[in-house]
């Protein structure tokens, strides 16, 4: 098994002063050209997917599904995984947005599930107060369940175009999801037919109270840890939780977030970092030569990494130009099949339809 | 003075019986390649914008999902953003419901589309309040029908405040919404998206006159078009607006041929495909409120009267309020036309405004219609996906250009430029 490689592209990078090194004005973040450039670098780096963070918190940018959809038709060769929150949004809208991203990207879509914790975000919607993480993740679990059901609510062969009977669609192959939970109910079926992957890749971050949801629903779990030993231990805990949830642990890839600032050698990287200023790491950080990151991946403490550049687009350029070729050389990554779906990249087949055989 | 220019928009053919699926040339209405082909062709034809309709619950007929018409739609925002990648000038408009969305998220989605398309976004505000659609959403059927336009207006006010806030703190409170916070995005290339309205009730017209940049109407004949045009534009001064700040676009179909009779034949063939025998019965059942499946679509109208209380179709706007009167009218019409069958009658009565003729005739008639102030242009509703606009673009657009009534190139990058609108 080779290692997985994902990249996160948020604004000008994770460092708060990254904008100063971007070489483009702040308004560039509002243009398609900037995001297309990042996606092209991710594809060049052979990344399994480009993670596009999003939230309703102050300081967030353009809608991440919108960016992914804008990029998809012009940048082939990498998965596109926008974050979509479940706290103040409608599961029905969410399900068709992600399914449609899958359609316009020919099977390269994923969904990173996230919750909105703050009073600030709640006040922007004015519908309900902020809730504790355990409650938010219970709601997220319901959202994923109903979204997955909506993704299956059209069987693949529902459209029949039968001139003899005048029927366009076989209504027996359209299914009400009839979901009623603690937080909402949804009747269904979706208005959107089943997508190329049927179930776009579901990504969940390991954070407070998210483990049960990840264990039950995630195809990919993103983790943060200060070193590889702790990352490995966390991976074991997640795999155990996946098994407890009745799923095959090998069907879930655990990817460690690794903050990166890479340069020709360690001292150059250190100088670049000093120029930006001190900024506490929220996970393992690699300040150094490209080989330093290759070494981290080669340890195989986890199933792969999500590279989180401190600066963009520079961080992705080094990844594409310097790191990716070394990973191929060392056999840590294989050249990707450009036509592969995102699920295929993670060894996942197209899932069976939960409603198949059932009658609405 | 230069001649009044015609505006054209293109309705992507999808969910309803106008879209013919039985034709060998009918492609998928959900494949992305269909959207790309249709959009790029509309752009070749220098259209103002492409338009996607939306309905948030599959229609039901007699308690079951309606299975005779094209059904299934991808998500509007996601398709429009993807189309921005494969077009450069074409406006990108979509229906988004004002009842089952919240302004903060919706404003962010539309602002994102406008930024990512370089100023080509348009929003068709649709109000609905039915509990049937509400079953797919958190709040269910929370809105009373009479509050539909209150909510739409407050939604628009809220969204506009967010779009134009430019970093200012929002502290917005109305019956429908409470929002406190700082909107993360600056005003968009168009200031904010172009606003489209299509309700035809008195309330809908008032809302349109006050707020819309473009209006979809469904008034067919020149006279009906002129009456609507005068009425709508006449309501604008009360809101401090000038008549040319709204572009009125009736929905229009067309059928072309090398000769007029060939075009007539093509038009009839399309109408027959749109109203299959089964579809004719389903339409009749909508008005009658009864199961009429035992009736022969090629036979006469039923003797039994409609059941005025019954509502057997859900998820579709009902334009006819008095089924008994409709039945009476239809019986008289069938009689007067020499005994029309059910299917012939439905073909007759569901016909929209349509231009039928050679490309030159169609161009001349369209031009005459617009020059007579029956509209400012049209939203074309082709019957085929994705090629339904091809012949129009290839043959009719050059004729319109020869008449001096249609642009020969885009004059600016944004949809507001195409519509001749100022930035808000």
C-alpha cells in the first residue's frame, strides 16, 4: 500500500501573515484564477484530493462547494473536498450540492463534514443558540445519515423513457427516505439523481465529540498530532472505534495533518518562517527541505497525510515540484490514473444502493 | 434614435412536459455535458443569460410520484458555478426559493457565484409556502401562504444588506430574520446579482415593480403582452424607478422550418410529443380532481364534472382556480373546434406563446412583438436537451441581427452590462 496524500488550500495558507508572501493582492482570493492555480498544483502534486475548508465564521471566504464546482471542469486529476457544515444548513440542499459536485467533476467529489460551534455563527442565522459539541455532532450524524439516504433515493436505472407506457421514470425506483430524527425530518426523494460515485467521499476531522460519527460514517479521518508516535496511537484508537461500529478498519484511511513550510534546506525554511513570525503549530509541522516531508511520509505511522501549507501558493508549488517526484521515486506514491474516481483512489467501490429491492 | 434591442434568455429544458424525452435526439437533462453544450450554444447566440428552474420536491399525481414528465435536476448553484468555467460572458441565472433558505447562507452562495463568474449571476426569487415541499426541510410548512411575499421581500432586504455591507456590522431584525454579524465577502463584481421575478398575482407584480431587474411573464398574444408590459412598468414610478430598469421576458417556444408549412408541421409534431396520450389524461385529471384513467385520450371530454375540492396534483403551481369554469370553457372549445378529443384539447389549451415559421418569419415576428412593447425580449423554452437551441442560434439570431434589433457582440463582461443595468 502506498501512502495517501491530500492537500488543504485555505486562503493564502494557514499562517496568519501568509498574505504578505503570496505575491498577489488579497482580492485574488475572490477570483477563479487563484483557486484554479491551487487546484492545478494539487493535481501536479498527484494529490488524492484538495481539501477546501469553509465555515460561516468571520474571515471565511467564498463558498467552498462553489470554488470546487468552478474548478472541476477545468482542472482534472485530483479530488475536490469542500467543507460543508451541518449546524445551520439544510441536509436536503447539502445532499444535492455535493452530489452535483460529483456530477460536474465526473466522480471526484468528497464532503468534509463540520459543525458550527460559535455563538457568532448562530447569531448570523438567528434560528437557534450555539450548542455543545456533543449535540452538534449528534446532529451532524443525522445529517450524514439523511444525506446518504438521499444520495440513494434514486436507483441508478430509475429513468426508463418508456414510450409505450408514456413513463419517463420508474417511480418504483425512486424512494422516500422518510427520515425522522432528533433534529429534523426529511421526506425525500432527492430532486437529484444518483451521482457518478453514488456516495462522494465522506471526510471527518477528529475533534471533540466527533469520533463516533467518524467511526460510523467517515471514509477518511483527518487527525492532528504533534508527532508520529502520537499520530500512530490515535490511528489505532480510530481503527478500534471503526471496528466497534461494525465496519472494516481498512476501509477508513487516517490522514495526519502536517503543516509545511519547505525550502531548499532547513536553514532557508527556518529563515522563511522567522520572516513570517512565530505561530504555534496545531499539529506536526515540517520546516525544512522537501526530503524532511518525504521522511515523515516514509515512516508510515498513518495511512497518509494532509499537507497544510503555511503559505500559498508557494507551499503547494514546492509540494508539486520537489516532494511529489521524490515520493514516486521511492515508491511511496504511484502515478495516479487521471480518470479514477475519488473513491477509487481510496480503494472504495461504488456502494450498493440501500433502497435497491425496496419498494417506495 | 437607435432601434429597441431584443434581449434573449435561454431556459435549460428540464422538469415538465415541455421537454420532449421521446425524441431520438433528446439527450440527458442531468449530464453535465448537456449543460455545457446548451450554455456554450446560448453564448454563441449572444444570449443575456441561461436560466435553471428548480422545484424542491418531486411532483406527485394521485398520491404517487408523477412519472410521465422529465424529472430530476442537479443543484442550481453547483451547476451554475461549473458553467462559469466553460463560458465567458453568458449570464447564469437560477431559481432559488425564498422560503426554504436562510439569507446568510444564500447571500454567501450568490456572492460566491457572482465573484467566481466575474459578475454573471442572477437570482429568480420564487416564493412558496406549501407544507408538501416543506417536508424536505427543517421547518416544514412553517409559512402561511399570505406571508409568502413578506418573507420574499424580507429575504431580499436581508440578502441585499449583506451583499452591500462591505465590512460593516450587520444588525438586522425583521419578522422573518434576525442576523447579527459581519458578512465575510465584499460587494460582488455586479454589486449584487441581478434579480428576476416571475409571480403574476397583483402582489407578485407589485413585488416585481419594486425589486426586479428582469421579469419572466407568461402573457402570450401581443395584446396580452402589451397590457402586462404597461401594467408592470406603470407600477414602477411609485418606487422611484424608471421603466427601462426592468427587462420583461415572456416565456416562448418556437418551431422552425424551411417553409411556413414545414414549420407548422414541426410545431404540431413537437406539441404531440409534449402531450402524450398519458400526459393528456394527467392534465385533465389535474383540473377534474378525479381519476380519469379509464377515459380514452382520443375520445371526448368526460361527462362527469370536476370535483372542485379535490387537489390530486402536488408540487406544481395551479394556475386555474375554478375547475368547473375551466371544464365549461373546455367543453365549449372542443365543441366549437368540431369535436376535439381530450388529447387534441390539451394540446390546444396548454400551448404557450410560440413563434412558428421560417427563421426569417420568426425573427420578424419576434421583432414586431418587441417593437410593439409587448416585451423587451424573450426567454426561450426549447423542447429538446441539449440541442434545442442550436437551430435558433444558427438561423434566427443572424436574422435578428440583420433587422438591427440584436447585438452582434457582447458589449461588457457582466450580466448587468448585457441588460443595460446600473450597478446597485
